C-alpha cells in the first residue's frame, strides 16, 4: 500500500463559483468534478490527503479534517484550504506570519487567473512533504 496527495480540480466544486452551479449541474461538469474527487476517496492506500478549497464536498462527502491558511505556513495571505485525511496527522503550522491579504480572492480576471488561483503555496507543500513524507537524506 502506498500514499497519495490528491489535488482534484476545484473549478466545479468551490463555493467561489457557486453562481455558476446551475449551469454546471445542467451540463454535467459539476458531477464530473464530484466523481473525480470521490475517486480519490476510494483508493486503497494507507495514507491519503485530498486538498480542495471550501466547497460542496464538505456537504456531499464529509466535513474536512482540517482547514489551513497560507499565513500558517509563511505566506501573508488568506486562502482557506480544506484537507480530507486518511492515515495522516493534521498539518502543524510551520511559520505563522501576520499578513492576512486576500490577494487570491481579489485577483482580477485574466488568462493566468485560474492557474495562479490553483497554485499550492510552497510553504504548505513543504509542510506536507516534511510532515507526511519525511525528509530524504
């Protein structure tokens, strides 16, 4: 058995896009997102972490085990990120900073917006690697 960290696309699941849910339900995009998320919950792994923003999976699947913020891991911004965990401990904050900028939430439309909004902060990724994967010599 192995371990996985899943980052399913949140495009059709996050509450930030709720105003488009009606269209996404009608054309099947939301169900596709739900199905992909749930696929990760069925994996036969000892350790699983599924990352997604606050969204409908908290109701359709279950409440997340933990909600983290970038400012807990060295980035002075807010972006609530949910973690659903199996066989893994809660992430321990590594570098709490005072900044609380809502840069992601206020980001202007543009060709790079989706990519930039979906990027995992390096401090969070480092914490996941160090706390869940162990350090390699």
